[in-house]
C-alpha cells in the first residue's frame, strides 16, 4: 500500500511544472468581476506598488502549475501584452501560447489587485 501511495504522489508531482511569469514593461488592465459582469476596471503601471506586488506574487508562485482541467469563473482578470491571468476564489490560471495552466492561490494573496474607487 505504501508503495502505491508513493508512486501516486510521484506521478502527481511529476505532472506539475514551474512557470516563470514576467510582467511586460507596459501597463496592465485589471478587470474585477461580480456575478459574471465587470464591476471595476483600472490600470497597473510599471513601477507602481501594485505592479511590483503582482510581479513578486508571480515569482513566489512559480512552481506547482498544472494543465487546467476544469472550468473556472474569474473574479479578477489581469491582461496585457503577452499576459493573461485569471484569478478565481482559490486559484490562478495563466493562459499563454503553450496552453492554460493553473495553481492554487489564496484569495487574500491577490486581493490587492482590486481597483479602488476614486
């Protein structure tokens, strides 16, 4: 039984990959959704605290990505040149030319992306 468990754990671990997500040197658009509708829209410019925090978040979560296998409803979307990040309640999905990959992430970890009312 232990051998089977060890083999399964190795197989699961072998399916994950590391993805290095580098933010482009351009402004990013943030869309905040509620009930499948955009309720907030804002931009994140390079050099701002929010941009730096997002870059750090992606660096800290470079490992543990898996091919996306389920549907998802994003609560926050970050888009820009060559970057598409979809944050759900408990995961983030990266969509790129090599497909879609997801990894678990706490909602508190990306809450800073929400747009502030002005």
